[in-house]
C-alpha cells in the first residue's frame, strides 16, 4: 500500500516543523531561502498536494460550526451533538454535521469539506488524537477546534472528555469485587477508536492490581449485529472455562453482546455478567438494565462549544477539560456463581495458610 503523504511527512523530509511547511506552502510568513528550497523540494519529491484548509483561512468565516463524529447511529454521539446544537444556538450559530462511519481515512476529506464551507471552528471525535495528520494540519494552520470524547496526549489540543482509563479501572474493580476473576474485554477495532484503547488500559491496570491475568482483547465490528457477534464470541465462551464477565468498550456493543450470548445459550447475568460504557438511555430501558459507566455526553457537547468560543473570541489557550463519570449499577452485572475462578491477589492475601 502506498504511503499517505501528509504535511508531517513533508516536514520530516525537509527537516523542519509542520508550521514552517505551512508558511512556505501558503506564503503566510517569510522563511530563509534554504528552508524554502528544502520544503519545496520535499513537496515535489513526495508529490504532496496542499490541502484546501490553508486557502480557506483567507476567506470570511460563517456563523457555522463544523462537526465530525464517528457515527450517526450511536446515541452517545447523538446526545453530544444535541448539547453542541443547544450551545451553538445560544451563540447564534448552527452546525454542519458529518460522520466518518468509523473510517479514519474519511477524517481529512470531511474536515477539508467543512473548512471549505468557512466554518468558524470545528468539534471533532477522531480515531486517534495522538497520531493524526488532520489535527497536525489544523494545528499548523491555527484553525480552532475542540475534541470531544478523545483524550489528546498533546498539551496544545483542546478536548472535553472523561478519564476513560480511570472509569474502566473503577468498573473492572466492581466486577472483581463481585467475584469475577476471568473478565473478557470486548471492544470495537482499536484502530478506529482511541477511547477503546484507553478503556482497555484501565481494565488491564485493575486486573493486574488484583493479581489477575488480563484477557487478550477481542476486537469486534462496532457496526455488527448480535448474530455476527455471536459467531465471533463462540470460540471464547464455549471453551472449557469461559469468562464469567464481559466488559465492553461501549454500551451499544454491550447490548449486542447480551443478545449474542443469549444466542449462544448463556443467561445474562446468571452465566455471564456484561457491562458497557457511556450510559446511553437505551441501556436503562432494556431488561435486565445494563451496568455501565455513565458519562455526561450532552454536557460534553455543550462544554466543547463553550471552550471553542472561548478560544475564538477570547484567545483562550487550548486545554483538556475532564468531566466526572459515575458507575451505574445494572441488572446485567451480578456476583458470579462459578467456583472454578482463579484467585485474585486479594484472595490469596486473605486466605488462611494450609
């Protein structure tokens, strides 16, 4: 597969910063003749096509905010967008909404399209906030944006989110306290969600703290259904000593997993406990109700708009705003009835010597 050439690639080849490449390409500030020559040589050698983003900077922006989310069908993003819309309307702005359908390669195209519409700023949920060529370009062009749900490791990137690892750590400890020792971690594709990866870090940390062996994560298709998920889960749960609990990286996946386990002949929570992440309303409307981490998704959208306008109108520095989460008990999580569970470190510490 040919390598994707980005502004970061050009900067690496030319031996300069992304911002310098942007200045040379857009003629937005003077650079030395030597640097200019290196950058233009790198552009020619790599066949780099400058983005429409830089050109749009010279035009008048509208009273519109561009929004990019992974999915239009996941209620967690719908709730965040509802919060964004409410906060934007208070400021006499509207939203232009787009979705990647969990395709990381669609991010650059959608962002270019939105910026070409002269949006005042952007609110994004991206596949990976750490290594992201589109965010690199927005940074270089000084286009205001705020991430929502992502937790960027870069200090210069604004975001509104929860502490995904801490939340999943707490949820995993709750499962361990209920007697579960073999807990599966089920997630969407890690390549399409850095939130799933961060939540897995919390799961691993809690398992290791308890002296338990973390399971290898099983990556499933977020857009799959219960029958396809049942097929994917059959090998794991029909083994000799299957997990007694499944921690899922989001609620929609958890609800599908409940259906998949029933297809395989397991009762939830009698045979297998299940928990999700997000706190969508649907999880409280099913029976048994879904155990989950409840996150303030609508508030995330509202706060993202407020932070974006603070950056645009007041020159506020980008910052990461962590919102609180709560564990929501549900009927899908119950103490295990299985006696063949491996002991945790706490079990071993408190057991009597032979």
